C-alpha cells in the first residue's frame, strides 16, 4: 500500500501492509473459500460505494500469486485509482472481506 494516508477501512489504521502481508491476507481469502474480486476507483469517498470491477471475479483462483498479478495489472491500467481486493462468500451471498491494496502515487 503506497501513497496517501486517507483512511479506507480497518487495515488503513495500521501501518501499511507489506507485499508479504498482502499475500498472506489474499491466501486467507482463498483458504476460506471466498471468491476474490478486484475493484478500482479514483474517488474513494465514503458515499462512493460503487467501485469499478476489474475483469470478472476470480472464480478459478487457487494461489495468491495469481490474484496479486491481477491486482498489479489493475494498478498499472489505472495509475490514478485506489485498488481494493474483496472476498465474496457464495454461501452467504455477500462480501465478507475487503481492503485497499494499492493507492495512487
């Protein structure tokens, strides 16, 4: 996580996550059987609840490296955007994990 100190969720109140910590959180999402989804927006204000979806949800993702490669692709394609990784629970029918993984420079 780089850039602005804007507070965007629980992890933003901690020191910036390292790449290894982001990979560990991504692994946790996958181990829990959640479906990773990558979203982005240049405007992360609280009332902006609709972030753009980066491709389709990663239904077939099995390894954190595959998810993180998509995060990096999204960040490169949207350099002025915040990038968020979410985990959706198909049993509950909703998002159960979400955190910002990249911030604009």
